[in-house]
C-alpha cells in the first residue's frame, strides 16, 4: 500500500477490525500548531475531555522501510487533557525533538492519543531482525514497570529484555501473551501488505494488545 505517515497509518488501522486496539487519536500538521496553537489545543480538549493523553511524534521522516524510528523523536505521556498549558508544553517538546535533528518539514505532524492504562507489558516489535534482515520477530519488551515508554526511550532497568522468535515457529510458543501478540502482528502484516514493520505496543491486564 502507499506509504502513510505514522498518524495516517494509525487512522487507517483504527477504521479496520483488527486484533490490535488503536487508542482514540487526533493529529494535525506542525505548521497548523505554529499558526494557531489555541485552535489545536481547543480541538484536543473537546476530543479528550477529562482524560489522560499522550503527545506523540509523526515526523515526515519516520517509519521508512530502511530504518526503525522507535525512540527517534520524543513523546510526552500522562498529560491531563484539561490542562491547556501542559498540552502546549508537550506539543512544543515533541516539535523541538524534530528541530534538534533537522529543519521542520511540511509533512511533519503531531499525534494526540488517549493514554493506555494498566499495562502489563509494553515495547517494540520488529518483524525482521533489524541488523541482518533474518526472518525473526524481535520483541523488545518491559513486563515489570507498568510503563509504556521504557523501551522506546531506552530508560529503566527493565527496558532491555529481548525475545527472538522465528517467523515459522509461532505455533511452538507456550506463552499465551506472546502468542496473542504475534497473532495480532501477523494480522497487521496482512492488512499493511508488508512483512517489514516496527510496532510499538502495550498489553492490558486481559492480554489484549
């Protein structure tokens, strides 16, 4: 399928019936926020009333096939949607993380999503070995802290756990949570028409990704 931005990919998936649950989202171009920050904040507060939200990157140079974007740009978690000042600060931080690496691009966007609560495991899945291209699912995960960003940020003592699973060996897994997770990943590969993905994930208490 035609390459979409991270924000537009999430929107596309949100309209599909898939095993992965996509938290409610809103996105807008960085140029719009620069021109009308109050308008953007008002839209966010109208959409996510009395909720905890996360401000995420959707940079124009993210999610290219030749490299992973996990942790490349900043995300700001647990912002109370009624606090307009904190929302503005969070968006400014995400945009600043773009500007630290290169000039702003016309297709740069910012994503706002409802914050995932009560996670039992989170991390990043690569559908092939990133260094060699070998046919393994590589799962970098944290199943101890209950946080959703330790793997992507590289912080925390539980952020370095890695599991390698050959693409043809999922039926041999004994772990229910990893089996459910990889079944959802395989479905996502079919929907996206690609076996070269990197996916940020979080599992809830019921093991639903």
